[in-house]
């Protein structure tokens, strides 16, 4: 087996490279007036479903349909999970505006 050149050894694939990043194609095709629901469906098509229990320090997208009536909510949150509890989790929603 031939040895790799120095250039080949220094080329590391990163998560932002188009051949690894699952959402790169969606990002590259954004024009700015996409319907949020359609965009969420595209993301859900390329990102595989993970387990039901989130992990602290990870990022998650999901469709949220609240049980409580008449509350303000984000139906398609992008959340960085910070804490896990027996009742659920706490995190930072990157879509939510500052209050």
C-alpha cells in the first residue's frame, strides 16, 4: 500500500465539508424566502431521527405541538440542550427572540 503524501495527510475532512455535512445542500440552495415549514421538512429528511432521550451539550431540531392551549411557542425549534430532568429537558432555543 503506497504511503500518503504530506498534502493528503494534512487534508482532514471536517463536519462542514459538503461530503460530510448532512445539511450543506439545503444551506447552499437557500434563497431567503423559504417557507419555514417546508424548510423543516427538508431538514427532517436529511437528519436521521435520534433516540427519544436528548443528551446535554447536543443540538436538536423537532416539531413541537404544545398540549397547553393559547401559549406562544416555536413549532420548529433548534435547541442546544443544557440540562436533563426526569420530566424533560432545558435548553437554549436559537429561534426564540430575546424577551
